[in-house]
C-alpha cells in the first residue's frame, strides 16, 4: 500500500485549489483597451483614422465618368486604379469607380498610362530576345 504524505502546507494548497472554480480567470481588457506594448496593439496603426466612403457620405449613387478631376483621385501616378483600402471607397462604389475610370479611358478623358512612362518607355517590358532558342 502507498501512504500519502499529508503535510499541512500541501493540504492548505489543495483546499484553495478545490474552492476556486476552474474557469475563473482574472478579467482581461478588451482588444481595443490594451496598451501598445503587446504585439498587435497600437503598432499596427500606421496612418490617420480611416475615412468613410466619399460616395456614401455625399449620397452619390453613380460616379460621373466625365468628372475627370474626381476620376484622377482614384488613379495612381502610373495610371493604375487605386485599391479600395487606399482610396477609402466601399466595395459597391469601388466597382462603379472602376467602370467609370475605364469608360473615361476609352473616351480619352483619362490616359491608360502616365505621360512620363509612355515617353521614357521605362515600364515597356523586357527587350525581345535577339537570337531565340536553338
């Protein structure tokens, strides 16, 4: 038979563990209330507070492709469409902006590429292979 050593210290610790419920934990602050010392705290925030969708705020249903100054806000300096996270538009209006920019490009109101890229040919791609494979 195995005898158990029941010292007063071990019995007191066992009694405390038996009294406390297993799922009782100290309260943790919510994710937004945590300090910036942990990973994933305030370090992730890089810019200013996020704006709402400009079209939703102004209650504009369809962006006008003829408004070139408005359409230029959603095109990069290289002529590409700005992504939604950068432009600050909602998904619904980003799709409509993309269509309006494409329509403005087709009517030559907006360029497909920026002027300096067209003139210098920096992003023209790789030169054609001289000899080819044999």
